């Protein structure tokens, strides 16, 4: 019946496997990040794509130059470096010099991921490590916003030589968050919602981000508990503060729609590697991020707090995971 | 698939495609007799002691080996024939084990010589248990644990519910499904015998709701006012694990390391009930069982009533053989079964299925790093943290593994099924568990 030439194999059960694989997950999140990049191109012009390209090249270069020695070979094939590069770019302002964007992508992979041992080993969200590095190294460039002047127009800073900043050929404007922080001027909610405001590439349109988040959540691409917890915490903590002191504290809707909150919630906080794996841990992690964002924005020295909130909770993630282990079936909760 | 969220179930678990459409409507057919039969002495519990000698003629249904100790069962000849060998033959698990080999009598009519029928009501518990043991009856769900052992219950642990497992949550398998559809009267007859002997107050039959015909057939057999409940359950793996079934039916968790009896339950497979009914009412011991032969490699998938000891090669030939692309043979279900190194091994009492897979199903993709996505935690019906257990197993951290309750794992494989990074989680856990058991054994006898 079975000829002699037929080779059969011996494996251990289970013999069935879900069709969902890590590279497919990466591609799905990557496509959503690219949709956000396209939205940025709509608002800021072609320069947005240049920034995305630069940061991605930096990230892929780091992955290629600093391979983690795994028996299975380079992790380039899983697509995670490309995703990290795109995500770094989406946290940057459109007028950033391209060499800085590339450096940010490089640092994100080099310090944020490969240093820890590659995919799955990192403590912090790699893209935010890259962004934090840029914010520390080039605080001016990363907080300078230039209003878009035309689809093909490129700001003078974009092609600055490495280690130079270039000449800014226009007037910089304030973002909704710094207007709120320093001048107590609230941007109309509708502008925030559709995204017609100055800001980083990925963080402008609340509408686009909500749709992307909904899609990824329905596709089970990430743990839905985290974004839900973040948004709930912002509404509860921010709303509570607003009720007590409405003059000082912005409304929760403003908090939700402005700055990097939705972008960070959908693309950064949900990074599985740097968030707890346990279901109860996911709730705690998300709630911590939401609360920290409100506290930093309303009481801190910075107008925006999403990045630090997520990085802080990343650091707390192993501890959260340790204390939120599930209760094994038929046992009492482990002490 | 109407409103599955309303159905009772356990928490967590996975939803593999059930692949049952190929055989679920096929009436159970009879396997024709073949030339030789090999019966391992150990088929559930301690190996039995042969009561026959080489060259002896045996009749179909005659006892050929007797139970050795309490956790052991008798063995009966599946055919009229001659004992040709008492020696070592290949077991499906790859080991060479003591077996009885029978050459079938080609000229026999193969009529069963029934044993004396027994009215279970006339037996006290001890004699009842002994009689079940003599019938060679084991759990037919797959684990092949001697059935009578469960019926000997200590007085301080009264039985409230007798639970019948008709979940058949393993994909591809339809042998229990067909048994429930075609022999519902015997299923309930066996259940009534056992429930009465156990002193159980009621009978609960859990069936996954993808078998509406089985649910209807069983319900049609329930007499008015009888305390027998047929409960449709959500289609979810591993619904058929007995602790998960109890959780689904009663919302109660069997404590870790304890038995269903500790929460007042005894759980049996539906096929086992048919064996009980046949043994008591017709005097037919366990000499054949229903096996689902399926998978993309099988040319003519079928549910077959197979005499025990039939070579898998002959069973596959009966199902028109396998396609040349076949790459792997599996005994049991695709989630917990085992790969066969050879198809020249016999069908056992615990063989629920024989599956043939081609490269399309068995190819394992590249393994990627653990993303800590938490899917395995959401899959684990035992509420363990499989991602951590797999990592610890790779590093041989046995103490940490035990502290993370690795020994609670029932090895259902839901974690490996769901892992997007293709990490062999349950396989790593199995390695760790057996290493821990070895270590314990060594510590005991220094």
C-alpha cells in the first residue's frame, strides 16, 4: 500500500496548528501602521513618507548589522524590524532631519531589542526606546512643529547633513497639548478627532487610529484588554480630575483625542513583548499607563506623557506579571 | 452553530476546525476478518497473565489472559483461531511488549460463543466489579483505564452524579458520535446499570452541540421522569477532558491532584457503556471497538467496528489504502494521539482513531521567539502559564517548573496549537514532566 520510497515522519502531538503565525501577525500590524503613515502623508505631505523610509532603513540596518545569534538564524524574516522602524517614524514630527529619524530607528533596534537578545527578549518597547533616545539627544528638533505648506513641499530641515540641524524655513507652531499646557487654549475637539492639527506623524487623527485599533482588536492581533484598560483609566482618572478642578484639568475627551494617546494605546502599549502576558496583568498594565498619562500631562513639566507612561509600565511589567499569575484549575490562588 | 455563547462549557480552551464532516454521517461498518491478530497483554493497567499456550485453539470471545491484580483486565480472543505465538511484538508506542498472537481460522464462521449473561441487580458491589473486570472492559475514550476500578468507590466518598462523556472534542474522531446515534439504547442501558450500582442520584450526558443527532437519539431513550440529563455543550477543545466536563456540567472544579470522585462524580465514555451493556446482557466481552479511520491521507474515510488486535495496515487497506502523499500516521486524535513509526502494529482497546496526514498538515513552520502574546494562557484549561513552563523546560529549571504547577498539565496541547511562534510548548512540558518523574524515582531509591 505504502511504497518503499515513501518517507513518513514521527512527531509529537498535537498534529494540528492554528494558521496564525508570528510573521502574519507582524504583517497585519505593519499594514495598519502603514495606513497611519498614509494618513500622515495626507496631512503633512510627501515628507511623511520620507521620514518613515529613513527610520525603517535605520531599523533594518541595525537588525542586519547586529544579528542575535539564534540557531534559527536572523529574525529579519519575521518582519519585526520593519514594524519597529515604521513605528519610530510615526512618533516623530514631520520636519525632523532624516538622519535623525534613521538614527532613531537604528537605536530602537540596537539598544531596544538586539541588546536584550532579540525578538521577544526586550524589556522596553523598542520603538519608544528609539524615540526616547531622540528626545534626549535632540530635544528641539523633536518638539518643533511646522505647519504643512503643500503636498510636495519639504521643510528645510529634512535633508540636513548628519549632525547638523538645518535651517527651519518657516514658523513653528504649538501642538494642541502645549497650547493646553502653557496657554490653556483648548483646540476644538472636532479638529483633534479628524486630525487636522500639528503633531507627530502618527498621532494626529483620532478617527483613523480608532478604526485601526478596532480592526486589530477584532482580528485578535493584540490583547484587547490593554487598550480598553488604558482608555478607561484615562476617562476615570482624567474625568475625575476634570470634575474636581475643571479650570485646571482638561476634559477626558480632550485627553483622549489629543497627542500620542491613541497612537500609543493602539501601537505601543499593545506590544506583547513588553507588556504582561497574564490577563489580569494586562488590565493592571493598561490602567497604569492611562493613569500615568493623565498625571504627567496635568501635573508634569512636559505637555505629553504617553511615551514615559508606557516605558515606566514596561519596566513594571515583569513585576506585574509575577503577581498576576493565573489561579491554576482546582487550586487556591498561589500565595 | 446557533448561539454557542449560551451553552455550558469550561473556561479557556481552543477552537480547532473539527474536520468531522468526512465521517460523522457514515454508518459504522464491520471490519472483515484478517489473517493474524496481535494482542498486547497490557492494554489498560497491569499486563494480564496468559491462560493459553502456543498451538491451542481458541473460540471467538474466549478468555485468553486473566487480570493480574486489581488494576488490570482480562483479554479475550477476537477470532476463532490458533495461538501461534506468546512473545514480544511491536506496540503502537514503538516498544516491544509481550503479546498473544492468534492466527485466524480461515474456515470458521466466526460466531461469538457468548459467556453467561448476568443480571447486575443480583450482584453485590465486589462481585459486580469483578465481573466487569472479567469482561476486559476499559475506558474506550482513549486512555484505556480499567473501567471496574472506578466502580469500586469508598463509602466515605458517595457518588452523586454519574457522568457520561460524549463530547468527542478531538477533531476528526467520530466513533463516539456514531455510537451515540446508532446504539443509544445500549449507551443508556450501560449507564443505568452503572449509575444504579454506584448509587448515583442522576446521570448527566455531556455532548458537544455539533452532534445534534446524537443528542436527539439519546434524549429519545430517556423515560419520562427519569433523572437522566443530556446536556449540549459548547464545541471547544479540550471539552472531553473529564475535569473540564465536570466544570462544564456542574460549574465545579475538581481539586488539583484529586479525582472526580472527590466531588461526587464518576465519568465514563459513552462507548464504554455499550461494552458494559453487551457484557451483562449478551455475554460478549470487549473484543472489538469502533475506530474512526480518517484524515486527508485516507482514500475512503470510515467508522469501522474493528476486532482488537487487527493490524493497522489491514485496517487502512480496508479503507482503500492511503494516498502516496501520506507523511504521517497517527493513532488516536490529532491533538493527543501518537505518531506511528510503523503501521504493522495492532488496534488496541484504547484506539479511537487511525489518521493519515499529508505534508500539508504535518509541515511545521519556522519557530520564532516567544512574543509573550499570552495566547497560550488564554488556551490553557488548567490556567497554567505555558509560555513560562516552556522557557523553564528549555533551561532545565525543574524546581521552578514544579513551583509553576507543571505537574498539573494534562498535556492537551491547546498551547502548542495556538502558539503563533510555533513553539513546541506542550512537547517541552512533556519532556520536563518525565524528567521530573525520573528525578523523583531516583531520589526514592538511592
